[in-house]
C-alpha cells in the first residue's frame, strides 16, 4: 500500500490507559518524535500539559475504551495495550500494537496470544491458576521503550521511501 507523506505524518499513539504502566515513557518518546498521543480511560487522570497529548474519558461499560480506540485507530498508528482482544482488533485495522512489556503483537503471533489468553482464562476459572501476571519490572520498561522506538523508526524509514 502506497502512502503519501501527509498520511504518514498522522502517526498517532493510542494508549489503553486505565492500567498502563508505561504512560510516562510514551510521553517522552512521543515528544522526541513530535507524535500525538491519546490516552483512553474510564476515568479522569492527570496528563502533561502538551497540545499533542489528549485524554479521552469514555463510559465505564464493558469494552467502551476498546471500542473507542478501534473506531479511531488508522493504519500505521501505534496502540499500547495489554488487552489481547483489543490488540487483535487493532491489528485487523493495520495498526502497530505493543504490550507494556515490549511484546509486539502482529498478524503472525496474535492467534497464539488469543489462544493462550483463552486457555489461561479457562484455567483461572477452574481454579488451576490463582495468581495474576508477574510484577512489572525495569527490564519490561526497557524492552517496551526499545520496541516503541523500533516501531517508530521502522515507520519513519517507510515514510522516507514513499
């Protein structure tokens, strides 16, 4: 798919913000590249005073934040989420999707991620697994920053080609 420079200039980062541990990191990277960021949450939260950063507060209903993100995301935008079903929907919209631990979800790995999520959900429901995800660590933050920068650089190189 060929893109004009105007289309790629609209690269935007959407954050599934309610439980996202890497918001500050996204703000720093977005500022460095001059990218717009929209946080989507079910409640108000403090955000930096920056014209490129916006908070969208949606209702508290099931998947309202996910539905809002999917309705707004465009090809080549970046979505930051740990929500596997949301990741799958955004990939279908040709967006880049990065989890807060730095895992990039793609068309080639999202099926396995959905299957693993479903299996773990069943095991939790049966009482086989009682704990949650492991604690967020500095190396997760580092991997996230590396992947976010890599995705932005990749898209910028594509812009230079087209």
